[in-house]
C-alpha cells in the first residue's frame, strides 16, 4: 500500500511545480466553467488554499472516473487543469463495464461492513482481502485508497463514505446509502446515531469541496435542535424528506 501513496506524493509535488508554469493567463483560467485556480502571486506561486481546492476537485474527479491507471490519469488531469483545458473526468454512466468484477452495491457494502465487525480502524491489507473476497472492482479500491489518503491503517467510516459516493452521486443519496449500510434495525426505517451522521456529513462535504463549512454547520444545528429526539438517532427521512433540510 505504501508505493502508490509514495507515487501520489511525488505527483502532488509535480503539480505544485506545474501549476505556475503552464503558458495560460490567470484571467483565461478564471473564465472557464469549473476552474479552480483563481490567482497566483507575482512570483507565480499558487497559494496553499488554491492548491487545496485543486486537490479537492481532483478527489471528486478521481472517484467519478475510476481510471484503471490512476497515476497516468492524474498526470493528464493536472496537466489539463493547469493549461485551462477540460480535465478527463467521466460521469458514472460513462464508465465502461466491469467484465469480471461485480458492481459495487449497497448490499455488498453492508456485507463488507458486517465483516469489518464494528471496528473503527482496520488494516489496509485486511480490508483489501475482504474487498477481493467479494470480487469487487480492484481499481475502485485503489482509487478510494488514493483519494482518501489512506495508508496501512484505515478509518473505516471514511473509507465507506468514499466507496458510497460513486453509487449515491449526490451527498444526500450517499448519506442515505451509508445509513442503510450502517443501520442495524430490521424493523422500521434505517437510522444511525446523529453523532455518526454529523461526522460523515462533515467529511463528505469537505471532500466534495463545493459546500461551505457554514452551510454544513447550519444544517447540523437545525437537525440536532429540531429533528433529533431523546434517542439521539437520525432516520433517512429526516434528511431526505424534510423540506427544511438541504444538505447541498
């Protein structure tokens, strides 16, 4: 697991060097839809905040595209972004068929969650073995590992959240799937502790990069004060059917 992360680190260093030198004016980049590079100093050194935004958008694109060769795709992606071109991002419906791999489904994720056995931390090798035993796409596993920055020890809830993202597409649908996977209730609608929902929503919104922290805070405060009961649990309908709750 260490070698891909080392290669990705080298790639990020290359990105930092690449962004300022591509022969395209900042004004031209700003005019392009979805552009994430907005300003550089006179010395052509992009600020850390802008680089952070670039990497957030990269994370979303990597999960959506699920490229077989993540490093090569990443190089192509950052080159396109730096030059103001359209990055090579595929939507879910554009992905090619996995001829010998099972499609990732909420049902399979629930099986995987059961095998994790309630642990918050799991080793990468053990999780990779579980993933392989379910015959799930190995390229998706590699993408989630790289996008999440996971190494030998993995925070299971974060890994699960990123794995659900390609299925759910939107944040609300992704959280719905996660609730269904995590819920142990067989009677009634899926529900999880609000504290778990709070952690997951904050993490997914941060990885998404398009939702402000203030919006996330407002939604969580509203849900906690107006919806959550004495049991401290949140149901799927609480954030999918309530018109006052807009997670995105």
